[in-house]
C-alpha cells in the first residue's frame, strides 16, 4: 500500500473492515482506480469531420475526469490523489481549437503545476516563435512555464504548415532562428540562439519528445526529406555542472508512419488524387494505413477525401559523449565530424 496524499498517514483510517481494502489486492485495486481516473471520450458528441482538429484519436469530445472519487474518504484520496495528473495528457490547441468553453483562453494560460505529459497542436509560425513576447507565447516560454513536463508531443497538421493553402514546399529546421530556409543546417551545426530547438535547453525533466508531422500523400517526398534530416537533430537539455551532456536524440527504430483519409479543409488548393491509389502507394512505402471504427472506406476513385501521411519522430533523453552516429544513415553519417562512444539512457 502506497500513500500519495499530503495527509499525515496517522490521520487516515485504514478501514480494515472494508472489502475494497481487505479482500481486493492492492494491484487489482490500483487497476480499478486507474481505470476510473483515466480520461475517455464521449462518442455521443463527435467532432465534425471537416474541422481542422478532427483526426485519428481526436474524433470525439473528451469526458471529464471523475475526481469526485477522491472525496469518498481519506484512504481513497491517499491512494489515488496522484492519478488524475499522471494519467492525463494535457492537450493545448494553439489556434483552430475545438469550440469548447474557454478553450482559446486556456491554450495560453499558465500550464497546470507538475503535469508530466503535454500534447500541443501548433501552427508552424507558433513553433518558430513568431508569437514570442505576446499572448501567443512560444515554445521557449512553454518550457520555462512547465518545469515538470516529462513527455512532450507537438503536432503539425496539414493545415499548420506555412502557406499550406497554396501547397508551398514543406520546410522545417529546428536549428534555425525564425522561418526554416535553404540552405538547411547540418548535423554538426549548433542550434542558433532563439531557434525553436534551442527552447528545450532550460528543461532538465523532459525525457521524451515526440514530433508528429502531417501532410497530404502527394507531398510524401517532401516530408521524407525532413525526416531524413531529423537524424542530425539533437536537442540540448539543461545539464548540471560536472555531469554528462544530455540531449534529446532521435530513436530511429521508434519512428511511426501512418496514413488516414480525411475531409478536405476549406481554403486550401488540392489536386484531385485517387484516394485508393494514394493509399496503395503509402502502404508500398511501409506506411500503416488503418481505417478506424466508424470511418467510411473509400470505395471509388472519385471520392473527394484527402489521403494524409503522418510521421511521428521520437526523441529520447540521452547522455552524450562527443557526437554519436549509431543508427544514422550513410548520408547523415558522412556529415558528422568524428566517431564517438555510444549513447546511454540517463
């Protein structure tokens, strides 16, 4: 039995006659509590399929957490008070958010204290810090305001890229200050001060960073080029004096590639592409294409929906000795300056 409450243990009635605490083993009891205090979705309240925020895993409005469970008695509170925070991924939408009460204001509010997991839906201009110094604060501000975050996920949707409406070329470089531009930085180049990749430097708690990038199937090659260059991105983290340098390093074997069909978004210029053929090309490219329950299949070549291509890159905290090249492609390895020792999980 582990107490997580700030209440003195001597003030907690152990309730030795209660079947919940006497007959049910702690492991099973904890599973019940976790299930009760894990957020779910309300399938009676779906999002509209043409909304910018509609996508796999975000098709229904979330339900609230049943935190009233914590008020039943001191012992339940003592065993479960940590669960609402640790089981909940706090989602923030920086523009084009669900039309829920106070959602827009909440996006830029002070992050909840001691939240270990965040998922940020951003537009590229926010990611590249164009809004810094205003109410639309940028990644550097978020890291400073969230000192306890352990797992951070950032998503750029098809409609979040610069000039997506005119199908402009996809460009992303976390080492450059401001908008990504050619020529891109190389693996040996440092992160420029003020770049969005340099924004992780104040954090000592962050262990996992996931970057989810989405585009349409016709721009697969453009996104793949960004994914290849990501092998040279090693995001610096705060390192205490006398300790090994720590960085967020791409775990290439954990890269996920997914595909899905979605409605066209208003305002964009879209080339008519056979969705069935587009799916086949993605699957031949090694992409996991799954149609979720309740989603209609594309059964004819004239279906107006778009075929989306999504890549999730996983960076994990590592201790770095010099420059590590394990797991890199030949092209990326040729750009490195020297051979080094292996990386170790910190």
